[in-house]
């Protein structure tokens, strides 16, 4: 499965059991990342999550585009995502993604950081950045997709 992870650069625990985040591009980036962490939890079909993520990330204001993108993609769980995105639940989801991100080996030092089958190398990074379709078609273990 494809894993699109967005996390904060730093977090600290709160008395309420959640977390406060610091993101490279400020609080709006953190809000968008938390909304996408919630979407990952609530959107059960991977294709729908990828389409939702693309819609959000290509919008003029990603943190504010969730409801519109939910409608565009045709998912019905926006109320749950919206509630999660401003709750301790969402903070925990984003924190957990951050734990995974910060435990990568080698350690992530820029984004996007491409990982295939649990491995990051300069070769994988280069191939995925420059010709993702060929990389997927070459490495996909299932039935060859028609796009290949």
C-alpha cells in the first residue's frame, strides 16, 4: 500500500493527553497535516484517500479544503474527519505519524522522503521523483496495472 505521511517537525504533550505541534510552515501546515492524519484514519479505501490527499494538496488553501475535497472525491466521512482534525484524537494520530517518520532509517533529512518496501536509498529517491510510474510498474508485485 501507498503511505503518504505528513507530520510536524516537533511536538510536545499537553495536559489533556494530546499534543501541540510546530511545523516548518506554521500553524496552518500543522492543521492541514492533522486533518490529513484524520482522513487516513477515516477513509477506508486507499484510492479514495490518495484522491482526497491530492485534492487537498493541490488546492489554494489545503487546511480549509477538506469538506470540498470530500465532496469532490465522493466520501461521506467528512463530519468525522472534521471533528477529529480539531481533537485530541487527531493530535494523537499526527503524533503517531511523526513517531514513524522520525524512526526511519536512514533518518529523514528532507521532504519528500521516498521509501519503498521499508527502504530509502538515493537510487529509490531518484527513480520515484523522476519517473514514479515506471518505478511502480517495475516494482509492483501484483497484476500489472493497465497504466503500465
